[in-house]
C-alpha cells in the first residue's frame, strides 16, 4: 500500500473527521487505488502536448461560456432573503468548531 493507516488518520484529523477502524481501512484501500490510478496516468507519454489552462481555450464560437457584463451587486436584503436564520444583517450559522 502506498498510503499508511497513520496518514489516513492524520488527514482525517485535519478534516476534523472521526473515523472508525473499519472506515480507516476502507479509506486506506480507496486512497491507495486512487494513487495507483494516478501512477498509471503518469505513465502516459505527453511529449509534445502543450499544457492547457482552459478546456475551451481554443473553442472560439463553440464556446459555452457567457459574456462578461457589468451588473448591479446583490444588496444585503436580497442576499439574506432565503437565509434560514438571518440576524443583524448577517447569516447565522451553528457553531461547528469544537476544539
């Protein structure tokens, strides 16, 4: 395996996830499979292939991107219109950080 149990637990801790031993083993296998797939992709010969910054870079008229245009900004009332708990002009959310 390319990824160790300790690395899985470390990443889970960074993401503030509590994983059972069964979940750690399953994620270790899943992540190892992803890394093996990346190794296969790295074996592909990309000599002479120019890197692309945008998939639709050379699409021209067939591009599906919309034109940029200036619009009025969203005001505070409209932004909070569908908020489940607006308060004092802000979004109210439950506390999620416990440590």
